[in-house]
C-alpha cells in the first residue's frame, strides 16, 4: 500500500516536471523569437543608417556636381555670348567691306567712262589736227598740251585703278581669313553645345537617383510604422500615432453649445464638422498666399479668404484655428492627397518623429516587454 502511494506521488511529480519542462521550452522558444525580432530590427536599423549615410553622401556629391555644373554652364554661356558678339562684329566688318567693294567698283566704272571719253576726245583732236592748216599751229600746240595732260590723267587714273585692285585683293584675302575664323568659332560653339547637353543629361540622371533614394527611405519608414503600430498606442508615451490633417471637432461642439439649444447643438455641430471636413479634402480650395520672409518665399494662410473669415465671425477663433491647423498639416504632410494620414508624432517636441527615433523607441519597447516576461516567468 505504501509502495502504491509512493508510486502515485512519483507519477504526479513526473507530470508536474513534464508540464514545467514544456512550459520552459515554450518560453525559451518565445525568448528566441523575441531575440530574432531584436536582431531583425537591429539589422534594419543598420541598413537604414547605411542608406542614410549613402543618401547624405549622394546629396553632398550632387550639390558639388550641381555647383560645378552651374559654374561650367555659366562659363559656357559667357563664352558663347562673347563669341556671338565677335561673330556679329565680323559680320558688320564683312558688310562694310562689301560696301567698300561696291564703292570701288563704281569708281572703276566711272574711271573707265572717263578714259573712254578722253580717248574719244584725243581722236577728235587728232582728226581736227589733220584738217587744220599751218595757221592753226598755235591751236595745235594747245591741243598737244591738252593731249599730254589727258594722257597724264589717264596714266594717273590707271595707277589709281591698279592700287584699287590691289586693295580689293587684300580685302578679299582678309575676308577669306575672317570667314575661316567664323567657321572655326561655329564649330567650337557646336562642340560646346554638345558638351552642355551631356552635362544636362548627367544632371537629370543624378536628380532621378536622388528621388529613388528618397523613395526607398520613405518606404522603409512606412514599413516600420505599419509593422509596429500597436507599440505607439500608449496613452502617455513620448511617441504616439497622430492623425495629421484631421479636423478637431471639440471647438465646433463648444461653439454650438453656446449658440444653439440642447436639442439642436449636436446635430448642427455634426453637420458643420462634416461640411468642413469635405471642404478640407477639396484640392481646388487653396486659401494660401505667398509672402517673402527673410528673403525666402513662403506660403501662409490667407486670412482674407471669405470662407475662413465667415467661420471666424460666426463660430469664433478656436473653430477658425482648428480648420487652419488641419489645413496647414494637410499642406505640409499630404498636399497631393488632401486627406488625413497617420504618422508617428513626437508629442514632447510637437513634430514628426524621425526614422531613427522610431527604431530606437521600438527597440526600447521590445526590451521592456522582454524584461517583463522574464519577471513574470
């Protein structure tokens, strides 16, 4: 009988030990799973830090390249303007040269006409000489003198004509050289234009790569937030989920309580909030104006907007500020969609939490949860 009781006690003790071993194995598996998640998160954080460093390095290189490209483009533009001016000067010189050539050709024609007239006069005088008698010797001498004078004039004109032709050939040679220079400048300008197109293409490629890196960083942030939303549900934690662009209904309710009776204020408040929420979603409603603040162009709320002025007058400053705050959040965080979005918010500093803050907060929460489980065990 004693042996039977001892056997039953040993069986119960064995069952308890087996149960405890199973529970220990289960907790060890959970602990290994938590350590695996911790390793995954740490790897994710290292990968994000690496991408951040690469992005910063690419942004620095992009800024340097953009600065160098801007200087290069400006230098090319100045060089292009200088060459254009030189080309215009050369074209003006060519026009002046052609005008001079035309003038010389006109003078040549005039000299030829004069020569023809002189030869005609000489022939006429020679004919008269043969017809004159000895009584006209004095007149003949005068004719000879006139002939000599005309011959001298013709020789002088021929000499001048030769000099004009020489000057014309020199101008033609100079014009040929100037045309060769213009062609060389045009060729150089075409090469510079091709170089500028290459630089602009490189700049576009860098902008596309920068946009891709920013999109990867944004996707990583969204993924980390979506997988860890339960962690940010705490009522008093530093980082919590905030609905950006969502209209605060409390100021409208308080204004309606003061303005309407007990039976009406809830219905009026609900309709009013619904109406303004739809207005906030309307992309065509853009009550902003542009101003320059410290030399920077910024967009601020246009207080003279008729709808906002009417809201402030009828329902007070707090309702007006509720609409303005929602509108500013939509304009800053979701200007294309114009609908409220969830975002991890640093409530202490009143700003969107950085990706590094989110990862650090998740790690701290997981470590706290692991310590609680160890204490419970």
